């Protein structure tokens, strides 16, 4: 019996001269081989090897009585993980859709059965429908972004970008929301700084981070948009004085649909940071978050991009 390198890694105790059973200690593989030889036809089955799911396939060569057999093993761990991830994803989306759809239906029902509602109450119910449809719109928009980025169809268009100008655009995009909460957003970046990147993708990512910073920072707080060079990289930061992130949460916030507890009452899909991570990777960089976890000590999100 001969084993190629991956098979040797899989069956570490296998040696030349061993029978299949001696080499693998997996009786089901031996049964599969016996079955194929007896039938004179290929055979296959799924089984666990070293606790991992595998597909085993026996192919035969030669003529009856003098068959040689090739055993092909295919590790299914990644395939199973992907299947699970897809099922979780669908379950998460259904869950996210259910809440706004249910409340819109309830409100519509209330309004239908109570045609004499006073106009103030009507106004407030219609306002709820608007915010629920906004949540649905945000979810579908973010799902589309995620799908596009993950499919590889979104190709970054690199050009030389003035960093300070880009940060100013990002600051401007959240201006209304920030002043509504009396938050101060300041920029710390040299006006001369330029980086080769995709301006739109980077702008969307920074808007996303700043949006979170505004959301999680109480009124009167401050947020810094920062850029500094650490050759051969450019570091961009969105640093807030908000609620901060607990150490255990820091490990999970970039997962799709992950939302910290206080966030549940603040809306949001839990997709923003997953999209940001993909986008930054498309730009050849990396993203991470830092926070002491002390409420009020704030959170800092950093992006490192190749520079210049
Ligand atoms: P969401 O739509 O909930 O904002 P994100 O993917 O953008 O989804 O963020 C995931 C979670 O990370 C949030 O629910 C929140 O718990 C945490 N988070 C993100 N940014 C901040 C921040 N600046 N301060 C505190 N927590 C944050």
C-alpha cells in the first residue's frame, strides 16, 4: 500500500507494508474497500476520521481478480462549516426581517380598526412605520453591499487621495447627526498627506465607523478622525469618548450580525463592521478596535493601509 503526503499526515501511524486496517485503524474504510473489490465497482461513503467529516471513494483499476484500488479521501470540514454558516445567515436575516415586518403589520392593523384615532396618534404611528421601513431599507442595502464585496465583483479603483479632504467629507456626512447630539468631531491629519486607495470604498468605511461613534457617544462627547503615517503604512483612526466595548465583545464585533447588548435598543443590523472589515481587506489593509471596556472611556477603531 502506498500513501501520498496528505494521506500520511491524516494517518500518522501508517507505514509501508501495512494493510489498510493497520494503517488507518478505521474499519469502515476496510469495509468500503472489501465491498468495492467484491462488487468489482467503485464505492463511496461519508465517515469521521480523527473526529473530522470525510468523504471516502474507492476506485478500481485492472481486471476481475487482479484489481488495484485507489482510495480517495476528501476532507469535508470546510464544506460543512460553510453549510452551517449559510444556514445561520439565512436564519439571522429571517429574524431581522420579522421584527420590522411584524410591527408594520400591527400598526397597519391598528390604524385600520381604529379609523377615529386622533391626528397626533396617527402621526406617531406613521412615524413608527417610517422608521421600521428605514430599518428594512438599511438591512437590504447592507446585505447587498456585503454580497457584492464578498462575491469579489467589487473591484477597488485605486487613485491618489488627499486624506484630510476625505476625512472632511466623512465629517460632513455625519455633521447633522453629530450636531443634533452636540458632539464635536475634530480632524487630526496633515493636509499634505496622500495615499493610493479607493476613495469611495474608504469613505463608506469611515462613514460607517463614524456613524457608530456618533451612535455610541452620549451628548456632549467628542470624536477624533485621525491620520498618521507609520511607514510603510497609513493609520486612520475613529476615536470616540462613548460607551466603549467590553473585552469579550471586542473579539466578536466584526462578525456578521453581531450586536452588543446596549446596541439592541439603538437599532442597527450588526452588519456594518463586517462590511467594513471586508472593504478594508479589499484595500489591502487591516482593521481593528481598541477599548479599555470601561464605560465612558470610549472606543477607537483603526485602519492600516499600505502607504504611500
Ligand atoms: P450595528 O449595526 O449594530 O452598529 P456594527 O457591525 O456596526 O453593527 O457594530 C457591531 C457592534 O459593535 C455594535 O452593536 C456595538 O455593540 C459595537 N460597536 C461598534 N462601534 C462601536 C463604538 N464606536 N462604541 C461602542 N460599541 C461599538
